[in-house]
């Protein structure tokens, strides 16, 4: 098989340790996907303010008229099921990456997929609120799961085998070679020395 490329900050783990590390990172990413905040909002008017942190399963509100912590009802979670599935994609790709079943690039794409909708929505509202002068409402995306996933890929990359044909010289077939590249056989040279 091919040689193994190594980087300066790669982890060197045995097979059992790598399997354990894959499970720990997978469970961590699942918990972050379900429990981590996705949006932070702030609104204020004269004599009124409201600050809230929103997750898929909980919400925290702090405001002029008090504060509340709310667990989102199950039927609401069921209605956001596609978003929940997107939040579980990073856990799957991180787990597969540390098992050696996918590449780092695919893991990176999978991590971004988990928060891309919330990031796009939050950035869109943030741009709209900044374009309206002195807007009293801000919605800021908080992609904690994506940040943790990117940190894991950056800090703990694994060694990936190279393909054996990447570094080998590409050889042309005999009919693709130029006429000056073709080496004459020894029989052809001997025939040239004979007078007939």
C-alpha cells in the first residue's frame, strides 16, 4: 500500500485509542448538535430589553419583565426534525473521520453542513438589521458545534494513507510515445551493421 503522510501536529494513537477517541468526539458532537445554542437575539426599545439564547431543545430569555428558561415541547422539536438531522451530520462525519473511513475534506464539509442554515439565517438578519439604521433587533448566529468540529480537525488530524500511484512517474504506452523516445532494440542495431 501507499506511504503514510505525517504532519507536524498529528496525533499518534493506537487502534484501540483511535476507536475510543472516535466515540468520544462523536458523542460530544451529538450533544453539541442537540444542546448547543444556535442563535442569540437582542432587542431593545426605550424602557425595554430582551436577550435570548435559542437552541433546538431549549431557550433562555432575559428581559425587562423577568427571565425564563424553557424546554421546547416535543411537538415543536418534531417540526424542526430536518434541522435536527442536519445537526447530527457533523457527529457522523467526525466519528467516521476518526475511524479512518472518510477524508478530512469530507469531514470539513460535513461539519459546515450542520450549521449552514442557522449561519445563513443569522447573517442575513444581521445584515438586514445593520442596513436599517439604529435597528433595535439583532439576531446573531452562534455556531458552537461547527467551531468545536473545526477545532478538532485542526488540532487533532489523523494520518491519511497516500495513494500509491500519486508519486509514481506516469508512463506512456508504446503507441503514445514520440519516435525519439522509443529505444531501439539490440537486434535492430546489429542489422544496421550488416551489409546485405
